[in-house]
């Protein structure tokens, strides 16, 4: 199975939070957990995707762009 490209998500986190630390805190996850999810070592749960969508002000129509774009 091909992994997911998290570049857009990383850029959005940086734009909204400046770094992963604040995002992790608001997600109520450790920085390590966020890092593992962004590298593809761990998968996002549905509830985490929903929470991230709210925190990062991502519209429903853009979820694929941020969470489901496959790596080439």
C-alpha cells in the first residue's frame, strides 16, 4: 500500500500554529504522536481527522487534499 502525502497538512499546521507543538497540544496528543502521523508511521483516526479539520479550519471539500492524497 502506498502512503499518504502529508506536505499540505504540514504546511497548514505551520501556517496556523507556526509549529507542531501547539497543534499537538490542541489535538491533545503528544508531539511524538503528531510526528508519527505526519511521517506515516501511524494512521489518523476518524475523530483525530475531524478535530484537526476544525482546528486547522479545513473545509470538508478539502479533506482529501490534506489527509488522503497518495504519495506518487
